[in-house]
C-alpha cells in the first residue's frame, strides 16, 4: 500500500476483510493493493468474542458510511468508460531515469506509470504504461511539452523518438517532447498478432487479415489482456495521468493519421489539459473506416495516372498505362494469375483484392507510389513477382512493427461496428478495391470482443483550442474532405493544404506554421492556407 493512501481506505479494507468478503465492483483498483497488511489491527477483532466483534464491526461500518457514499459516487463518475482518472491515480508520481533512445544523441528520461487495465474493477490486471521524455536542450523547460500521438492504430511513440527529436529541433530549446506508448503498443503491453505465416505465406496473398491467424491471436491475447479495455478513451485517461504525474501543464498535442482520433477523444475529455493541437491527415470521429477507402484509393490512382502522363520519362516508358492497368485488373479478377513463392512448391493464386489493398497502401505518398506504373507494366507483360514479393515483404514487416491486437480493438468497435450494409455497395462499386477491405475487416471484427461506447463518443468535436489541420492533396489514405469535415467544429483553426504531398508528410512550410502555433499558442485568426507545391519524385521506369 502506498504511504500517501487516504486513511479511510484502510478502514474500508479492514472492514470488508473482517467481514470476509470483497465487493468486486464497488471500488477501484487501489483497494486491491492494500492486502492483509493494511488490516492487521482490524484482524484482532476476529479473536474477540462474537458479541464484542459484532458491536465493533457495526461501529466501524457506521463511521465509514458517509465517506464510502461519497467515494462510491466518485468512483461511479470517474472510472466508467470514458470517465476521467480518479484523483488518487492522477497524482501518482512517475520515477524517470536516464535512458538511451535509438537515434537520439542526448540522454532521455524513461519510466513507467502503473494503471489498472480496467479501472472499474477492484481486483484485476495492471498495465505498465511506457513513458519517455526527450528533455529540452536549454535552460528550464516550459510546462507545455509536445506530446506525440501515433497512428495506425497500433504504432508506438517511443520507437519514433529519433524522428520527432529531429523534426522538432527548433522547438526543443525550451520544450520537452513527451512520448507515451499507447496501451497495447510498444512498452505498454504490445498486443502483437502474427498475421503473417512463414510456413504458409500464401495466405497473405489472399487475405489482408487471414482469419486463422486472427483466431490464433484471439486464443493467445486474452491470456495477457482484456481486449475491451483498449479503446481511445482508455488511452486518453492514461495520458492525462501521465501529464499530471510528471507535473506538466497543458499539452501541445501533435497527432497524425489515426493518432488524430486519439487527440480528438483526449480533447473532448480533458479540454483544459490541451494548449494547442496539430492534426496531420485527420481521421474524423464520425467517419466509419474502412468504408471510404475504395473511393479514396480510386481518386489517388487517377492522380497518379495523370502525373505519369505529365511526366515525359513516365509517359515515354508507359504510353498505354491506363489500358495496361485495366488488363491487369481483369486478369486478377478472372482468377488466372498464379505466382511462384520462395519455399513453396508449384504456383499459388494471386488475388485482385489483395493487390488492390497493397496498391492502396503504396498510394499514401508520392514517393511510395512512384513504382506503381512500372509494376503495372511488369504485370501486363506477365511478371507478377514485384507485386507478390512486395505484398509478402510488407505483411512480414507489419507483424513486427504493428500491434494488430490494438488495431482490431479500436477499429472493430469505433469504426466497423458503424458501417451500414446498405452503404457498402454505393461506396465501393466501380473501384479497383471494391468491397475487399471492408469485408476483410468485417470478417475479423466478427471474432473480436465488443465494447459499448459512451453516448456521443463519435459525435464531431467542437473546440476553441487553437488547432492546425494539415492534409496532402495526393493522399491515398485520408482525402481532403476529411479535413474539411473534422475542422468545422474548431473555432480557432487553420486548415493547410499540402500541395503535391501525401499522408502525414512534413516540409519546411508546415514546419514553420507548426512552430508558430506552438510558440504563440495561436493561429492568428486565419482559417486556411496552402503550402507551395512539392514536386513528385521521379517515377521508376526500369
């Protein structure tokens, strides 16, 4: 038991232990850590005569009644899904010690904050939330650090320390960078699922989420985690406890992709804890992914075709690119495409939906889509190996870099559950991807544990916190209309279009805008801006 635990907890713990029962749903987790040591004085009651013991117990109960009723109301209001952390948790300290983060030259400070996995249960599993602070480089740091919220969902923050230490070098003179691994990622109990099978890699040429692999994951993960406790509101409560424990003031939230969902949930729950927000490639709260993916990819494909036609080298190498793409797509749809897989005898089928989904991922950014025309042409000539090898390599890599258990816990409950069957055909027909991604994710989510979200959880957010939204106009993941839609409720906002750029990209223009946001804490009353065009990288032609 902690030395600063409120005295009345000792009394409650003693009372219930003497009575011989523990109310499993009445109190939060501090109760569970008290143990019998807290009750040693009370246990003497058990050696008294029955009448004396009964009288003493009644007095103890009556003396605690008022205090218990107040605490029960507090627990009911503060530990339900989406509720704020209890005060006794909020002020728990985090002991940070010097640590070395890969790619960061100067020492950082690392530690953990222990939290209940399910704060509504008295006795249960506890999580160790991994925390790292990259200290300000000069003098006394301000109390408003830059807090990184990663995307995916399933990416960890501490593993990206090198990127943000370099990206925010101008702001680090007087501000820390706060990295908190979201529960279920990185150092916070990563929920890995081995979706790629080395003995049977061919499943990954058919399915993005092989169901047998998802089933294996669901057999293993519940032994280490309650998968209903990994939604964004739980992460928001963890982050708030970290903020308080480290003694920070309001945060400058920096979020990208699905991390913007975390930012919106945190901002709704703890508006006074946020100073500024940056949302790169925002994902609106009320848009149910992956339903928009098919049309978004199709638009990105069209832009890629146009860019190739406007590029002399690409146009010269692939003068009939659109026609070759149509023929490639038709062959895949016919089921006639078979490929050789290293270590596997004979040939195996390659599926159109899987190829389309892989292309979609490559269309997130111009530099990764620069190889697509060349791959289309190779496939048209009968060489499918660049595509099949690329799919398998990425599937293998994603398993190590990504916490798919967290991905499913969030997307199944916060997105897929809200897709209406009647909307699927209108949103996917006539596209290369079709309904493949939606059906793949629906199939996996049928197996995943369900969560009931709080009322209003997915409603668009309204906020007066100064916020910069930035989205690329060649993004194959989050289209520009996502930004327009999500930004409407922000009264102090700046929407920035990144010309020629894709998903969560960064350049000198947006860096200067962000630096001004953090230094001034303001967007200067502007509503929109556009960064200069960033030329596409050269297309691969041979």
